[in-house]
């Protein structure tokens, strides 16, 4: 199977299956001299880890990361990147493959079972194998290291919609994101989500979500105007996350309802002698290149396809069948997609930061001579 690597300068390769011995990754292109601790990577993984509340899958995975290569370790435990490939491993310890034995011959509607089987002629029915969202833990670990490449850049994510419930942006509180199990910035909306998702969970169903990722401190000039557009790479990275069915940058689809006057981000000179944008409808990217404004991306996550309601399907032998997907599943997989989205944005920005440094070195000085 090909295409297990993304990025050009900051390259991430992942391996492993949902019910295999372990999952892991290799980061190639990480600059030397970056310092961090294993705890920094573990903290990112703990935000995505399953079984942290009743609103996520009860699979009990500690997601303990082991750094295998590409670093020097000091006596106090500080790791320093050497510029060589950073390899890391996360063992699987709570697989329950028997939960999937009843569906070994039937395709789960909404899952990749049929598409995977028709392409490769085989599939791992135990949780989806390679196509499982379990693989995204590796991306989160890579994202923690990618942030080290981005001086002065912060990447934060939040769940802004769950099913029918949307947040009130007037209530946005960054601190609230870490206080509730949904990564929701609106305390009132989070309270409604709790009872709403309890009902969804108890009925054996699922619901989708919308996640917003904002990167602040992104320098201007990242990206390229044709085939290396920053927004195109962000969209591809976010679409590569399991269950994501839509991505937008800035105003996104809402820009179709705006006029040219409303959509254009007007500019004025600031007190520091540099341009100031009066709005950010473009989401920090114009012509595929970052403007220095916050980069804003949103993505929609579909409802988890594994539900207890009987669904019509077919078997791989061409027979009609009904299927119920038992096991431990997220009633809203969008919750744990928040740290995954952050990681993918961080990896793309790190990749473009290194690309830009390699191409232009020291950026030209603005304002330009007359």
C-alpha cells in the first residue's frame, strides 16, 4: 500500500493498524537542535486519547509514546533533535478483535470496508485496520514536534458545532476549551452538548461536528501561488483525517453569499509602519500565500458510521444482509478530531516554513524601493 507519507520538507510517514501490535511514525526533515521532552509529545497525545470521558470510545489505550531515534538525550531527560529521522512507537494494548468477528464478511455502511476491499481484494475487518482513526494518534505526536519548527506560532482548535448545536461566538472563551470534554469554547453550548450527546449515545446512534483551527503568528509569505498553495495543502491535510467530509478556509462557503465589497479584506497602514488588515474573510491566505493574519480553517466530521441501529448491507460474496456494529465507538468522533486537526495544521505550516526558508532564505524587506 502506497501513500503513507505527507509533506515535502517536513515529511511524516505513519505505519500500523488499529488491532496490530503497535502504530508509529517517522519524521524526516526535522531540523537539528530543537529541544523538547517526551512529556511534551505525551501531553498532546493525552488530549486525543480514547476513554477520557463517557462521550468517547471506551477503548483503554494509554497511547504511551516511545522515541526511538533522531534525538540525543541529556541527563535531565531533555531531547535534542539531530536532524536525522525521528522514529517513534505507540503500542496497542486494548484491542478486542472478537467484537468484529460477526461482521468479518459484511461491509459496514458508511465505512471504507467496501472501497478498501474492491481496491486491494482484502481487508482487515478488526476496526478497519489501516484505515482506522487509530492511526491519527501518530499524526498528533508528529504535530507536537512540528510546533517546535514554528517560532512564535500557536495553533489551537475548538469544536464549534455538534449536530444541531452551534456555539455563540459572543461567548467564546479560550480557557473554556480545556474545561469541558468537547473542546468547546462556549460554556453554555457545552452544557447543551452534554445532554444532547448523552441521548445520542444511549440510543446507540452518532452525530457529526464542525471543528475550527486557528493558527496565530504565522509569518507572511508561506505557500506558493500555483501548485504549492498553503490553503490547498491545508485542505488536503484536513481532508485526510478519517470521517472528514468538508473543509473551508476563512469565510469558506459563506463567502458565496457576500458581495465583493464585504468579502475584500481592506488594508490601512498601522502605527508600526506595516499594513493592517481590517478584516480576515480570507482566513490569512491570499493567492495561496500567507498574509501574516491568523490562518483559519474549519472542517466537518460526519457521524460515526459504527452504530447499533440495524443497517442494510451486502457481504463480500454478493449476498444481502443486515448489520449491527457492536464494540466501543465514539458517539461523536468529531470531539477527538480537534487535536488531530491541530496537528495536521501544525505539520503543514512546519513543512511550508521549511520550504520557504529553503527557497527565499531571508525574506525581502518591505516596503519595497520605489
